[in-house]
C-alpha cells in the first residue's frame, strides 16, 4: 500500500519542510517551550488535544528540531487501520504469510527507521495490538508477520490522541504499562477556543493562503467577522477555522469577504448554537471556559460596540465601567488591538 493521506499514512522520506506554527509566541508559547525541551532528547512524547487542534503540526515540530530531522517522519492513523491488518501495517509481512500477502512488505516501523513515527489516534488501537506495540517500544525489535527473524529498528515514537487516555486506563480500555511507556513526556495542546489570541493570526494566515491559491488579492478581515470568529467554540479547532475561511474566500471572490453571507443561514445557526456565551442553565457537561477567554470576548464586544474607541463618553472603557488606563493594560495583556474593531 502506498502512503496516502486517505489511508492515514504519510511517509516523509525527504527532509521535512518547516511548517509555520501560528501562535508559537502567543497561545502556543507554553507548548513550544515543551517542544523545545523534549525535541533534542530521544524521549517518547504523548500529545493530547482535541481533533484538529494541531497535534500533527506539533509532532512535526519535535521531529524538525531533533537530531532525526533529516530522516523520515511517518504518520500512521491507528484509527484507520483495519483490525486484521494492524500487525502487517505496523511491522510488515512476508510474501504468502496470509491470503492477500502477494509480496513482501515493510511496515511503518521499518519505514520510519532512523526517524520519527507518529502514532496518531493511539487510543483506537485494540488491546492485542497495544501488547505488541509495548514489546516493540521496550525492545526496539520487530518481526514481520510470517517471519521469526528479528529486525532491530531505531524509531522515536510520538503518540497522539484526542481521547481521555488516563480515563481509558482507569476503565481498562488502554493498557497502563503502555500508557507509562508512551507518556514519558506528555504535551497538552489547548483547544483553539482556549487560546483566543491565536484566532486572528490564524484567520489572517488562512485567508492569505486561500487567496494565494486562487490567485486573488488577500481580502480584509472585517471587525464584525473577527468578532464572529472569536465567539465560536470551534469544536473542529484549527482545521475547522481553516475550512470556514477558505470557503469564505472562495465565495467572496472579487467582492469583499463576508463571513455571514458565506456561512449562510444554516452555518450561522450552527455558529450561534456553539458560541462560548454563558448558558442560562449550567449542566455538568458544559465546559467551564477559562476566565481569560471570557474577559477577552467581553472586551472585544465592548470595543465592537464602541467602534474601536477606547476612551471618551462612547468608548469601551465607559461601557465596561473601567478607567482608560486599566482597560489599556488589559488590551496589552490579552493582545487585543482596538483598531481591529473600527469598521
Ligand atoms: N498552530 C498552527 N499554525 C498553522 N496551522 C495549523 C496550526 N495548528 C493546526 N494547523 C493546521 O490545521 C490543520 C489541522 O492540524 P493537525 O492535522 O495537526 O491537527 P490534529 O490535532 O493532528 O488533527 P487530528 O485530531 O484530526 O489528527 C492542518 O491543516 C494544520 O496545518
């Protein structure tokens, strides 16, 4: 099988191209510190984060900052491996070892030899595969299916998942010994709504990229559109933000980009029902938003209402019941630009 995005595998035998990590000096600052600490070591890393939050981007950053950077970076989506082929996919097989094994095949561990193997969605691996994976991680030796010949592999494993692995361990769905082996150095990637400062630079990046692909001038991000983006909870995280903006740029060709129009009535309803505004009735399941998120959004609402003015009788400071210097301090702290709210 050739490595493709759809089958969940990507084999980067070429030196990796550094991808720009938006938010590296803002909402992802603490994550990047962890990346820089762990990259030069050989330690296994476990990246925990919601779907689309950038786990692969972070895994690549670790690879690119490691001594293995000139060797392969291979991503395997464990959730996409058919259960009867997991061993063959990971460790390879000999010709004739099972029906369909028409030729010898090297598995993903062998292909990543000397480099880094990202085991994405590791929480989806069935128990039997977890046992075999643990053995390989401990011994650094694999056997292809249908062979008793040991092959030594030198692979750094980075595992990633959106699942609550500690809870899975408690429930007996994930092996505790494998958890300890993988979680030598855990990195928790915050969801996009927990790092609101990254939304604007990410939005500008995606708008610019989409316009470049279409050969169009980069459209402006209107203050009202930024406010809409800031108020949504982004369950699909950075990936969802990218696709919403790409669609907006495509639909807004040759006109001013308008998020409300490009989302349509249905999209707007979805946005409205998933905003981070406080709900009337609290429930155990409702996430508690970090205070910084609520403060950022509240200041942005006031600035939008005040047309970007901070002081004066109709300025945001009066609306918020703050004196101007206090509000200016908060604008600096939360990285909010009043000019973004001038329409
Ligand atoms: N900080 C970032 N800067 C620039 N692009 C980003 C950033 N984070 C994520 N992306 C982009 O968002 C998309 C999703 O990121 P990625 O595939 O790394 O997420 P993931 O958490 O691994 O997703 P999944 O849970 O589906 O495996 C990709 O196109 C990626 O390039």
